[in-house]
């Protein structure tokens, strides 16, 4: 469902993503790991269409994201690490707006609204203005909005930021369940236990280069010692280097 084909992106003299080639299949949860400045944010932005690759192509469901943005937008949902909501709408009004924008018929929209409100435990605040929401409440609403239209591909940037343990458990279970039903899930995260728990495969990136792709079992098999994912990750990655795309979202 997702293919990166020799994708490169530069910021001046700085190479943020260097010849990335990667495929994520239907029904797979893929976790991209790496330190700050490794190229994760630039990769995410190119994947969801906020940046264009300098070289190479990104295909989603067979469509080139640059050449066919409308077709890709129908397949893709994105939850950033910092959700942006319309503060003068209630949570229910926001979800309704998202559903109508994507053309969901009213009966379908109504049933899915109730599904997502229930799944993410929004009942206590969904009819309040979103301007008063905590970060965790905003994040749960953003998840509900992304899943409202049953996308084929879900892209998440640091999905557990601001979530309490119960909400994090709901999100992890939902992501695993959606993947089991055929959704492709691409997660960028610093939270190694999340990758260990729900990812079918992981990728480790540093200084713009993909260092490893495979299962946790395959990663551990490369190391003779009995090491945790954290120990292996720290051994493979170096001290972080500033990535312009991570500090300057407008670039």
C-alpha cells in the first residue's frame, strides 16, 4: 500500500532523507524509529503530501502522491503529534464537519460518529468547545476524526503523546484491530514499547539513512548478546543532529 522509491529530500546542504526505499503492505503496522534529526518528520511530511520529494517517488495504493493528490487523499488519514482543531466548534461538530467534507452519507456518518465517540470515550466532553480541551482530549478527538471514514492508510506522528495509560491502551488496541482488518498503519515514534507491542515490522533511521527494516526477531538475531530493543536502538543510532524540517514545519 505504501512505497518509497529512492526518496531523497535536502534542506540546502543538509540531506534530511537519503535514498529511502521502503514498502509497507496492506494490513501491516510499521513503526519508524530514530532520534531527533534523523529524518522521521521529513519522511512523514512527504508521505502525507506536505512536502515534495527532491528525488524519487512515493506511491500510496499505487498512486503517486505528487501526481495524484486527490486519489491519495481519499485513501489516507493523518494524525500529527500536535492536533489542530477548530476551536469554535464542539467535538461533535468537528467530527460531523470532517465526515461531511469527505462525503459520508448522513446515516453512515451518524453511526460512525457514535462508534468513534464510544471507542475513544469522548462522551464527557464531545459537546464542549474544543478550545477548552486538554492535549490528550484533542489527541483522542483527532484519532476519532481520522478513523471516522475508515481510511485504507493511517499515518501517525508520535501517537501516544499526551495520552493517559487507559487512552493509550485504547489507541494501541484499535490500531492493531484496524490493521488486522486490512488497514496499513505507518507510525513514527520515540516510544519504543509501542513499537515492540504493536508493530509487525520496524525501521530504524539515523542521519537520513535507513539502517534496518524487519521484525524485532530479525533485529535481535543480528546481535549476539541478549539485548533489549532500547539497547539495540541506542547502539545503532548516534547523537541527534538538528533536522531543519523538524524545527521549521513551514519549510
